[in-house]
């Protein structure tokens, strides 16, 4: 369990936050607080702690994949979202195919097999949503080959999801030709045979941003309900520190797109689309109002 948070005064939070551009100043200790210290978990990458956070509330504060948080909300886990994006990215380049077996594009996916680490993985939900909405892919006509269980013990993959064989993974099956495409995260393999399924993915992503006005959210911050209830001053201070860390990163940024928006309104469109895709793909049973994802304290942060 996380730290026993009662009373007042200085506190050390059990924390699972990775080093990202917007967290670097915080992680490096360049930003200080008279109220909060952080006891960082030795987890790299941070997603190794997501299962423990949703199942056991093992941390007071954690970054959290947005699809994992939506499932935690659906299953009544005592967690509260902060309106602060830790990491987001365009997703068009994250579905690849093996050109050794012929050229294919999104329109060729019907009747084919696509591998992904976990069906409920946030990257996969975004990619599938883009394929369906922008490229006319009927997701029910694709066989999704997955390998890992989701972070929530209560969640079971839909019946149309196929479990990949033990000892194999998305990349190995793509290289061998056992699947036709694969959705990967940050670690795209350097292999000239493996090419993006969506043509000109970076241009396509910029066009997508122009139409939607958002960047697909990957990770946001979450705290336990216990911390939010017992130490609202600490939660406010965490948000202040993160905001200050983001400002330090922004001074070095050269991009005109905000990849880490802060505040409910700044994140509303992104969360609404994430919710829409999650319901369509049977990740969660119903669409929540954006306000339901926060509590009376965190919904006001950044306003």
C-alpha cells in the first residue's frame, strides 16, 4: 500500500513518475517544495508500476496510461486523475508492416492479423480509433493478436481477441510473417523491411492534429483517493510543482504544439475522444462525462 497520509506537515510521497521532458526538472531536484518530497520507485519505464497502482494503490502518486485510468474508473478503483498530461505523442507511425511480404496499407487490413502487446494498451486504442475513423477500417474484420493481460484484474479481452503463442511477441511474429502488421509503442525496431502502414505518417499526424486540435494522450498524473481526501494541500502542491517543471521544459521547446496540456478544459477534447474510442473498442462499458474523471479538488486545478 502507499504511504499512510494523515495529519499535516511535510510528507514524502511514494511516487512512480518516469523522466520525461516535463518532469525532468522535478526529477532532477531543480524544483523544490517545503511541503512535499518524492520517494521515486525504481521502475523504468513507469508502466511497470501501473498494474500495482490500479490493483493495490501501491503509490501515492503515479503517472498513468489514460486507458488504464479509464478502466480503473469503470471498475471503481480509488484513484483520482489530475488534469496534467505527462506524455503524449502522435500515433500514426506506430503501426508497421513487413514489406518483405508485399506492400499493404490501411485498406488492406480486413481479414488480416495485427499484433499488439496488450489489447487495452493506450497506443493500440488510439491507432485502432484512427484506422476506423479516418481510414474506414472495420475493426471487427481484423484479428487482433495480443500477448499480455491488461492492468485491471477485472478486465477480460473481448472474445474476438486472439492470444499470441508463448515465447513470441509482436515484432518476432511480424518478421516471421505470422502477422501482417503490428502496433508498437516507443521502441520501433530499426529494420528496413518494417515500414509504417499509414503512408507519410508524420504528415498524416499533423493533418489529424489540424482537424482535431489535440495530440493523443498517453500518460497523465493520478493520485489515490486517500491522498486527495486527507491531504488536498499536498495534491495542490504536486500540481504546482509539475506545472513549474513543465514551464522549465517549455523554455527549451521549439514546437508550436502543446504535447502536455494542463487543466480540464485544455484536455477536454483529448479526453472526450479517448473515451469515445475506449467504448467503441470495448475497453470500458460506457462513456463517462469528462468531469466524472476528476474529483471536486482536482477538477479545479489549472483552471
